[in-house]
C-alpha cells in the first residue's frame, strides 16, 4: 500500500524513506498512520456540535445546540422584516445561524405532502438568485412522513447600490411535516462557509424531531 506522503519506499523495514524530504526508518510507518488517524479523529470531533433535547412547544421537541438561545421579538423583526413571530426561532451567539419552526397558513392534508413539497420548492427557487440542491426527498421521522430539501442559496448584490457588497450564500436544511390541516416547517440556516461544520448537526436535528398530538 502506498500513502500520499511517502515519495519512495523499499520493502526492507530498515530502508531509508523520504517523508516530506526528511529521512525516516520504514519500520516507523505504523506510528505515522496512528498519528494520522488521531488527527482525523480530533478534526471530526471539532465538527461535532453539542445538542440537547428541548421541548420547544407543547407538542414539539427537538435537539437544540447548547449555545443557541431564543431570538427576541426585536431581533426577529430586524432580521426577517416581520412582526409575526414563528412558533420557534433559536439563534447562536452572533445571530449568524438560525433554527426555527413555523406553521403554514395554507391548509394541507397529509396525503398531499409531495404536492406541497413541489409547491414549496418552487417558492424557494423564486426567493433566491441561484439555488444549488444538495439533497431532497421523503423520509419518515419518528412515525411521521416528512419531505426535506437541503441547498445552497445565493443572493446577488444590488447593482444599483453604492455599497460594494459581494453575493450572500447560505446553507439551508428545510423540512416539512403535515400535522392536522397545516404543515410544520423546520428550518436550519447558516452561512455557506459554515456548512461543513454544521451540516451533520442539521441532519441530527431534523432526524430527531418529535411531534405529539395535533397542532392548534
């Protein structure tokens, strides 16, 4: 087997080999591999978020990152330009990553969930200048059928603006579950550059949503 950091190697365990242009004894091969896997493990752990189960409403419980907090009404109005508060909206310390739950105004029945998904997907594409789908589909979440879409969105800068701003790119995982006559919308959003750090947590959160009873 050859490893990317080894330039030359012979079969004798005492043969001198080049590693980053430095000599070492081939018999120490195992040590370098151990160090590699330790470093990889540390890197993976650094991307593992601390999630705790929280009863966010009377009917809904879900995993919430430990350093997230509920957004204030003023923060919601300022960031989302709306005075209507979602059912649930959490954010991190610097207000760059949001996790929310909302309820659709339009009434739906559970058998029409895939029709609703197509409708919502069309809305997503109309909201942004560009959308790149990472994954989408249907799955079962704790006994309830859900549809989901994971994507990177791009909003281009205003050409008429005097401010020299670049495009805004976001990573989003959005999930829909119909309960009663309404769809619950679960949404995780972060800057696209944090996707690698938070994508795994977003999947964990969405896959562990628990809903009891009917939503009023």
